[in-house]
C-alpha cells in the first residue's frame, strides 16, 4: 500500500505539471460504461438502470453513459420505435424511459456511489417533428428550393448516404448556437449530470463545441466525449474522442488479417497525432458496432479477451457496452425493443479485474496522467509486448494475437510460452 500511495502522489504531481486544466480530476483513472436504456432491461426504464448501479459500482464502473434519453420523433421514423438519435425534444425525457425526476434520482444515486453520469447529445440533426422545425426553420439546412430536407452526406466509401428520419441543423446561424448551448446547460443545471457524449461531433463546427464547453464549465466541470477521430476537437472542447483506427486493427486481428506488426506500427506511427493529454476512447464494441456489425463472438472470436486487455492497457479510456459482461451474443435491434439476455454475468469478474488494474496503476491512467508506450523486444515478432511507466509505477504487457502457441523471453527470466490469444500482465511488487 505504501508503494501505491507513493505512486499516486507522484502521478498527481506529474498531472499538475503537465495536464490540461479542462479534464475533471475524477476522470483521470476512469472507465466508461455505455447504457442503452431501451434494451438494458425488460422494463426499458431509467429506474431499471438506477437499480443496477450498485452492481456496476461493484464491477468498478466510473462513468455511466446513457444513450439518448429524449423523446423520439414520430414523423418519418424508422422501424417500430424509431432511432434513439432522432430527437423530438431536447428538453424532455422519453416517457417510455420515465421522467426527469427519474433521471435526477439516477444521477443522485450514481454520485452517492462515487460514479458520474453523462448523456448522449445529438447536435447535428433533429427529428422532423422537433418543435424547432416550425419555431426556428432558419436553424435548419435547406435545399436549392428552400426546403428543409433529410440529412445527406458523403460516406467514407465516397457514396452519398441519407438519414431519412432526421433533418440537419445549420450552424451558420449563430442563434442556433445559443439555443443548443442553453439546451445542454438545462440538463446540467436541472439533473446534475456530469457531461455529454456528443454524437457525430465532427459534423458540427468545432468552434460551437468550444464555446459550449466554456459555458457548461461555468455551471460545473463537465466531461465531454466526442464521437469522432480528430485532434482539433481536443484543443478546448473535448476530453475524449473515439479511437476508431485501433478498433479497426482489433477487428482485423479477429479475422486473422492483422497481428502484432500492425499494433506496433499503430503505436509508433499513428494515423493522426493527438495531444499527449487527449483521452482516446478504446473499445471492442458499442451500440453502433453491436447493432450493425455484430457481437464480440462474431467480430473477434477467441481473440476478444486479448483485444479487451489491449483496450485497457494501451493509452486511452476504456469502454464497456452494456451486456458485454454477460457475453452479449447477438445484435441488439436498433429500432425495436430487444432486451439484453443477462444470463449469469459471466465476465463481470474479468471486467472488475481490469477496472481495478487501471485504477491501481497510474501508468495506465488517462492522458498525460498515464505512461507512454515503450515497445519491448521479447525475441518473437508474433507477440505484441510493451511497457508503461508513470513515476515509480510500471507494468509490462505481452499479448499473443495469434492462434498458435508462441515462445518469448523477458530480461531476467528464462524462456516462456504464451498460449493462443492469451496475455500476460506483469506488475512489479
């Protein structure tokens, strides 16, 4: 315990010298747990989430991210229940989930347990029947005929994609900036939430997010997570952003199309250079991946455990998607009621161990509070091995991202073996 206390003190000193002031202090060793309220329980309510908070706390969860809690648009909606991301009213709670008092109760309970709550925010578009469409039509993008139209954009493949159930907001109109910022501030003031996960953050001007963060921080220090992969978002507005590139490598490993070489290349020559203190969200799954691409068993097979270990031990803030602790093995329907089968929480101990490992080792903390990656040579290029150190605290990680037994050698040890898809984490006493 004395060694750990010394590590914490040194890490705190390091943070004070190097960290950007915008990160809430409580976020430095945090993880994120994503809740899909519709599918989290058979009831599909906020109260059901509140009832599960003690279990999540026991698993070591720090930040609870609630997918959109707002009423869902009915006009042009998809499926039976519509998309969570087609917001009908920015200042109301979806009655299917409960009331604003239920959200207040959830947040109070989380705070009592030492946890924090962020809600999903959809700043790029609204449902067709959001009152803003009639009250403020000048806040929306219009086609050549002057008509509000459904969101269309170029996808990564170069094609045009349409979201027919939502209409795009026009941030050239500065009145919209105030309306949107006021709506975000409403939830911080009225319910005590601790921040936002911002959907499609890169489709909204970064300058908007910058001023919104400044306004929100006047109410209380907030935590901001961007669904995007862009360094500039970290300059002022966001604490964390999605590390999609690393997740892409993980999925290729799951298919047998990549391995240790690609992981080393990512660490030494990342696609984009982020600030040292940027938190990068690390994940094997989330609501988009699960609903549109597949469950962990489909994407990673036997590689899943090793990829999860990397999501906790490489730099970044790790994410758990609800149900993963029970080996969620199906795609959850996006527009329908499709509750999680919780079975027996088989992997709860696995996640609890990883959450504790991160919390107890400053080398694994977020941003500049954690240590940089130092690649290790273990005499076998099929293995991915690295060290992270922060003050006196350090640990080494060796992962076998192959389907074969691999031999390796660490300094001061004899030759050892690592079974297929297994890992070893070494924390000096």
